[in-house]
C-alpha cells in the first residue's frame, strides 16, 4: 500500500463542484520507500478526494492537456527525475 503526499495541484474545475485535479507528489510506501510522481484524481464538492484504487476517469484528452498546460504555466511539476 501507499499514501500520497501532495506537493502541487492544479485543477480546471470550480470549488463546490466535482473537479478533476492533476497532482505532483510523493508516494510513501509501507516498506519505507518513497517515489515522486504524478496522478489525476477527482475532488468532491466538499473538497475531499475521491480515491478509486489509483484510477481516475478522465472525461477527455482536452482535460489532460489543459491541466498539464496549467501546471506548466504555474511553473509546477518541473522535475529532473526519471
């Protein structure tokens, strides 16, 4: 199992509605290891996350590109890790 520590997040949705988020963070594994990475996840209208066993339904490629563009414009998610 793993927990996810959010370092940066962008969304193209509105608070108070369901909205898709693109996050950069650190996966913290039960064995003590950690890896950084990206994920898409939904936020409910109350602001809590909708965990779905690591999968988020993404309505369209346009949403993916828009969220990546927003993160790039804000200077987030820039990493040299491979």
